[in-house]
């Protein structure tokens, strides 16, 4: 078990400021997801924590102890990389056992731990194979096994599932969560995939251009995004942003100011049929352009006051192309953002 404290950490490569004063505190045993677009500095932050890069300024602490000058191998940190980085000439058993051998653990303990972790990852039948005889998903499991076998109190993951197909990704997501529940290590998981972030994180740190823009539980980030960037980045299908007179239909003082955006997720926008609920407001007529069948739901694409919108409806509801339908919003689920600053006006 280990808590992590990152204070005012900066890092520059050449003339580029990559980390601009990162503050982040992670509780012992937490699963924190660091999410952000490619190039925002996620790997740099993780590598700095692991000791593979040196920060220019700021402090890194594990369990209250400053580790800035501690060698990587003495930081009690394991790391899993996107590209697996297995030893090609060693079989799966030796790959997983490698770190334990370096620690001079007795043979029976190494066998016990490797077998335990292989069992957990369902790769026990592969222990005598070489990496080239494995599929991508199996290799990634071995890489996870190698990192987890050392039982370090901190485990860092840098986009470990990016090279896997969608089906394996969703399966491994659940397995990593299950491993976390069994192992109780403190884990930081880096991804650019907002779906991985919200499904896996106890808390999520959303990063942009070397700055952590918002830190919170997946529910907080989804329902109370601090600004337009976060509202757009987290959630799929993406939030609709509407401007112009339509914004003023929202009966809040913030919505009456000039240059505001109405942010409404596709599931909070509904075709208005029958009487309105107490928190519902009609916002105008949408012309339907097309419908995508998603199975249980359909995504309706349409135009309202010359602006494109998307909304989710039951797939059994009947709509026809070019039909005009009245739209309503649920006030408990919409946001007003200032167009210029991008800030959520009601937080
Ligand atoms: N060793 C390095 N030397 C120079 N620039 C680097 C180095 N490592 C990363 N960068 C740059 O720093 C920025 C952030 O990189 P990175 O942390 O890998 O982003 P992310 O993991 O969020 O995609 C990128 O613009 C990248 O090109
Ligand atoms: Mg990266």
C-alpha cells in the first residue's frame, strides 16, 4: 500500500514546456486514470514518477518519502508499457519471473508467485511458450504478469491496451480492475480513451497540454464538467453545443447573458411528446436528417435553428426523414458554458 504525492512538477524538453506544474495526490490503493489527448504529457508524467525521466522542478513522494533522487529500481514501482517489451528469448515463465530473480527470491517462492499470477491472468497453459508464439492479447497478459508478480505497492500502466482489438480491450479492462481489487496496489492508468477512463477509474484526472484540467470521480467529471474541453472529451457520443437564441430558452440567469453555449448530451435531449415534466423545457423544432440504428437505441441526427444535433431515442420509436419534431431538454442534465472562457457557468 502506498500513497503518492506529486507537487508542482514541471518538465521541459528543449524549449517546450511539457508538464506545467502538476499537482496530484493519490490515495493508497486507489485506481487513478490519467486521461487526455495524445501529446498532452501523460507518458512524461508517468515516466517521471517511475524515475525514467527527471523533473525540472517539483517534488514526488511515495508514502510521504521524497523519491526525486531515488533510483528507478528502488522506487517500489512496476510499469506496464503499450508495446509489451517482453524478452523474446525467454519463455513466459522466465519473463514473469525475471524481476523476482533479480530480487534473489528463493526458487519455490518464485514458482509460487508466477503460478499464482499466471492463474489469475489465465495464462497457466502458456508458461513454456516464447513471446513470438503468443497472440497480442496473450503477450499483453504476460507483460501485466511480469509487472504484477513483483507485488510492488505502485503499478503504472501506460496505454497497455491500445494495441488490442476492441473485444479484447473490453475484456482486459475488466481483468485489470479485478486484479486491482485482489492486489490493493496503488495504480495509475494512462489512456487517451475516455471510455477506459470512465469505466476503470476510481477517480479520473483529465489532462490537456501539460495541465490537469479536472480531477474527480467518473460521475463528477461526466455530470459536472468544468469546461467545454472536458465536456467534449468525456462522454460518447459527444455532447451537443448549441448557440444563439435557443440558449435563452433555458430559464437560468446564466443563460440570458450574451455569448453562452448550451451543452446537452444526446441522452438528455428528447423528442417532446405529451406534457412536459417539471424540469423539462421545449427548445424548438428539429428536422430529422437520418437515424443510426444502435440496437436498443437509435441515434437521430437533425437540424435545429441551423445547428446540427444528435440525440438518442429508443430504437422502436418511429421517425421519418425530414419530419419536424419538437425537442425538449431535462434541466437537471444541461450545462451553460461561456463561449469565450469555455467555463461551466454553474459550477
Ligand atoms: N524525450 C523527449 N524529447 C523531446 N520531446 C519529447 C520527449 N518525450 C516526449 N516529448 C514530447 O513531449 C510531448 C508529450 O509527450 P508524451 O508525454 O509522450 O504525451 P502523451 O503520452 O500524453 O501522448 C510531446 O509533444 C512529445 O513529442
Ligand atoms: Mg503516451
